[in-house]
C-alpha cells in the first residue's frame, strides 16, 4: 500500500491534463477503445470512475494505471483578413490510476481510490496572433482524488459512492494593448491554485447474463481560486495603473449524469452505450476580482453562458482470441458554448470522434490495453465580448496505454 | 506471449509516429478577387489624413502606415502593382506646416509641479530641410497624393507646389498640379478622401478666422477631380467626411472642467455676481468670451460646447484662464459655431454622395466609424475609442489617426470597394499595427 501511495504521488506531481471546454473521459483504456463508454460495465477498477456502483461486482483486487497523451492543434482563420493562426499547445497528459480492494470476510464490500483528470486544458496560441489581446495561453489543470466505497446489495444490484477532492491550477495569459518603445505589448499573467469538493454516485444493475445498466451522477465541483497571483508587464509609465497583486476567481466543473447500457453476447462480442447529461449551465460567468483596482485594472465579469448538453458514446469489444481483444467506438457531443460566446480559451463546437483499441491479456494477473482517439471540431462565430470573428478548426488525437495487475 | 508482442510492438511504434506527426488542420487561403475593379494602378488623393501625417507631423514611420499605403497593400493582394510614396528621410524627426517636429509621449511638469504623461515634441525643431527637397522620381510615379493642407479646390491648381511645400517636395515640376501628377500614370483605380482640409484650419482655430470652402465650389472642384480620374474608365471609391468635432482634439477637455472649491467659488462670485453670473462648488462651465452674451460679452460654457486641445492648460490651472479671464474665441467652439460646422459637413457629404451616384462609384463611410469611436468599439479584444492618448485609435495630435486607427479606417474603404464592385479584397488585421508607444 505504501508503494501505491508513492505511485499516485509521483504521477500527480508531473502530469497535467487536457480538454477543450469539454470533459475528458479518458478514464480506463478499455472504455477509451469503445468510444469512451462503459457506465454499465463492472469488469475492472476503472469502474471507480465510470460507475462506483459497478465496483462491487469486480471480482479481484486490482491496480490499474493509464495514460493518454493528447496532441491537439487548433487553426483560427480570421474572417475579415483571411489570415490564419495556429496553436502551439503542449501535449496534454490526462491520466487515470485506480486501486481496488476487497475483503475476504465481507465479499459484497469493495473499497478503492481513484485519481484522475476529468477536466482541464492547455491551449497556447502562436505569438502575435490576432486574438492575443483576448488570450495567449490558458492552462487549466485539475486532479480528482476519489476514495470510494461500493456495496453489492444482491446478485443484481450494486451501489457505490465516492468523495471527490479536486485540486487544480490555472494559468491565464494575454497581451495588454499598451506598447513599449520597441513596439512589443504589455502582458498579463494570472496564476492560482484551486480547490474544490464533490461526489460520485453510481448504481449498477445486472439484468441478466447479457444485459447490464448503469446510472451515475458526478456532482459539480466549484474550483475556487482564493489567492491568485496577477502579474502585469507594462511600460514603466503605466506600472501604477497595473499593480501586481492577488486576485480571486472560481471555475465550476460541471455535474455529469450518465445512463449506460451494455450487452454481452457471451464469448465474442460486447456492446456498450452511454448517454451523458452534462450540467455546463453552471459555467455562466468567468470573473476575476483583483484586490487592488485602478482605472485600467477593473474587476472583470465575462459572460460564458454555457448550456447543459447531451453526449452519446458507444462502442464494441470483439474477443479475437483468448489473449487479444479488438475495440471500436465513437461518439457525438453537443457543444455547451452558445453562438456569440466562442472564445479562444475554448474554441468548442459540436464534436464527432472515433476510437479504436486493443486489449492484451498476458496472464490472469497482468493486462495491457492500447487505445486511439481522434476528433475533429469546427466552429465559426463572432464573440460578443471581443468581436473576434472567424473559424476555429481543431484536430485532436490521443494514443493511450494502460496497464493493470489483478490478484 | 510472442503473438501478443508481435502485434503490440508495431502498434506502439505506429501510434508513436502518428502522435509525433500529429495532424494539423489545413489552412486554406480564402479566395481574393478584384471583382469588377482593375486594381493594377492605384492612386489616392486626400489631405493630411491620407498622407500618413500623424502625431502632428509628416514623418517616415507615419507614412508607412498611411491610409493610402495600407489600402495599396491590400489591393496588391488582388493584382495591384508597386506603390510609391514621397517618403520623408527615415531618420527624420518629421515636420508640420509650422516647422515643428512630431510629437511623442513623454513627461511634462505643469505649473503646479505635477509631472504626468503628455505629448511632447520629439525635437526642438522640425525637419524643415526635408520640406524643401524635391523627391520626385519619374520612374517611380507616386501613388499617394495625400497632401497635408490640400483642400478640394486646390487639387487641380497649377503650381500648387509653390503654395504648399508638402506637394512641392513631390511635384513633377514647378508648374504641376496634384491632379495632373495623379492622372499622369493612368490610374485604373482610385480612392478620394478629400474635404477635411476644407474645414480643418477653420474648425481647429475655434471658428475664429478664415472660412470653410463653400459648397458650390467644393462640389464643382470635387466633380472635376472625379471626371478626370474616370475619363479612361477607372473605378474607385470616394469617401464621406467624418465630423472632426468628434475627435479627441475637441472632446478631451470637458466644457464644465472648472472644478471649484467653496473658497474659489466665493471669490469668483465676488467678481461675477455683479453682472449676474454665479459659480458653485464643484464643476462649473468654463467662462468664455461671447459677443452675443449680454452687455459684458462673457458667459459660462454650456453642455455640448467644446474646449479645444490648443487651450494653454497651465494658464487654466495657474492663471485663472477660463474663469477670471474667459477663454478667447479661438479655444472654444460654441453651439452656434458647431451648428454651422456640422451643417457644412452635411452639405459636403451630400455633394460627395451625389457625385458617387452620378459616377457610379463606391462610397466609403468612415464618418460612421469616427462617430462610433466616441463611445468606443471593441476590435479583436482591443477597445478603441476617441479617448485622448489611451483610446488607441488617434495619434498624439488628437486629430489624426495612429497606424491602428488608419488600418480600421482603411477597412471602411475596403468594405465600400468590396460591396460596390463585387470584390474580395481582404480586410487589414489592425491589431498588427502600432498604437500609442508608452515610455
């Protein structure tokens, strides 16, 4: 157990996460191969994330860790000038790590710990891009720590609950339209650490040997930045107008309600389908409250006005041999960002994605899974706050690898 | 196990290389086209606003960002050829009609000992020598005929270079006219931004001396210019005139900027109460001379009236100008004067609109943008307004745009050309252009 703690600690220290105005469902490589669906499944420790209610049905103790580097590229084409600008975002690094244990004396009870990265993004635009006074870089990181208890009520029903401790960090940068003598522009960097709390509830129903259903609710987590650090680089004559100092802010990470189903043919085939209802409406305003205000530095309240959305995810698992499984999947998610509110920080649109995966069972203890994810998003809009008008096109790919050890 | 590895290893290698060559969205350059326009040879005629004059002088960097040069840059994307301007020397401090250098933002200490950011001259004198040096080059005919001080009626006057050295330094000969030089290279497309100079000296001087060109002369001269330019079938854009009284030069100092302590108000009341004028604590309208105002010819300014940036502020702060000593006529525009000025702008604009219709030309409306700048616009995340210095669209003279301001004004011309001629000339990304440099 001491080893486990060390493992989690080192992962969370080096790893950040990624998404774009959207939740990252990269939680378990098997599900990732099957279109990121699997709320009705209860086969491995990734159920700690997907459905705490299914955890009670997992047969063995397990340690499971996965990593899915995301490579995302966004192109913005300004509608007036026709000029194109690209992002140079660093690789995103969502990960998940699960540990699950049972008790010999109480077989219907399981406990586990999940550490994962359900939300966040790092997007960085090329230097001197047209929207640099709106945003040059945004890095949002969040890591959820979720201790979980799951109880098998009978052979058909399992119920589980996890408590979420969410830690996060934000780094927002943009240029300020005041010019130095050499023609370069002022710059603002807002950094801060955030903390929030929530829960993850799940019900798993085994209807019969073929059909399962899952219902889960992950609560909203309000990430509060209580002591941010605002740093301004401006010409000397304006330094009094832009005092460095603390700020406060908050960012809601939305609730997710999921209904999932699975069908198992017996030997070869397995199908899964999830429907998410994501409570993005919670993200109404992005506000920054600076401790010292001046005529140039006033508290800001930017309307985001996200709306609740639905996403569909589905996939299949084909057991090609005793050792090898092949997976395919895909999904569609509506964008929570309404017309007039698309921002460079989250150039989001309705998205279609496809996934594929392979599973390898080396022996009864050791499994490895590979996955691949591809998505394409295109959105044309004029932002009401900045009047930035044009088309954002994003392509993101993510190859993933996961290892698990069961006993 | 072997079977597993034989699949696993190639798959891992494949995914790794795919990730490294991570796919990027493809940039497809939007279509551009000149439409019915033949952009081959472009000329622009106008006044100081066209020339690249800014920060109260004509100087090299300003000329690089002239409206004419910015427009040409975009037209070159739809087939326009090389464009030449009569550049000042690139190390020049610039020069204006009074022989002074350009302004820069620096520190100034006022009569109260308070030091603050303020426009200051870059040098004690302007580059007068550059005004006297003719830079005409027959093999590189100029395309920018923006001449500071040139009225509509001056465009076709022979030997105009003798009267106006800004033209003299670029004219093809002593006897040449601007229109003659501009048409000599057979332009296929043109832009006119004329008319501001027909009123600017009068308005800038507080409507005290001189006159504005009368509408009939304006209209006749304007039409003659358009006729000469279009005689060979050239197409182009003419522009309405913005209300220059909406510019920072006129809007920075509030009419009621006379902020009084109770003591000050009492001492002014002691002076003025006998002639029926009173003051109160807080903001008061400045005192101005107005021959029509009662027996003593002085009164408070009223809402809507404008104090000019030429007002000596030290005299206001320390020597009771605008209170004990009323502002002279040259520092203010009264409601009556403003009514006359605005009526004249409307008449000019009616004449230009009529000519645009008659000659089937595009009509640019930068006046609408200038009007919107009073409240401010948000452009790609940058707020641009008519606020002096910090507004980001006007140069330090408060009357001419800075490079970014010129870029958004140029976009108004592009918009007009695109809609009239079915062209697809890309707009300028104005955030790429300098605004105000802070020390």
